[in-house]
């Protein structure tokens, strides 16, 4: 009687570990596919600079789940890229900063040109 109970428990344990192993394998494969898709998407994104792509790929490889999801949620849209200044098409600031010249004509008098 005890032998039958032990055999049933061993079989149930074997099935449970097999099912858990398959689930962990599937989750791992999904994570790898998501990571590869994020890295490829980062590499072919035209609006991000080369340095920005490198930073995103390092972040994606360092934190695979968080980095990949962050790229697809935030990085591709470019809001964070523009804020960090790693976007090719749009600068972080639209007004001229220190050292940049404005479009005021040279002979035009304005403040400080008395």
C-alpha cells in the first residue's frame, strides 16, 4: 500500500517539475526574442544617434526585460531621446543657447547695441 502511494507521489512530482521546466523555457525564449527584437529595432531606428543607440543597447543587455520594454514604450517614440539629446532630428532646446548665434541682422539695433 505504501509503495503505490510513493509511486504516485514520485510521478506527480516528475510531471510538476517537467511542466514548470517547460514554462520556464517558454518564458526564457520569449525574453530572448523580445531582447533580440529590441536590439534590432534600436539598430535600425533612424532618429537616434550612434551614441544613443549604444546607450540603449547597453541598457537593454544589462536589464533585458526592463530595457526591451523601455525601448518599445519610450525609446522608439523619441521623447526620452530628445530630452537626453541623443535624437538626430530634433534638439533638446529650440531657442539658441549660449555660444549660438540668433538670426538678428548685424546692422539691426536692439538691446545692447546702442
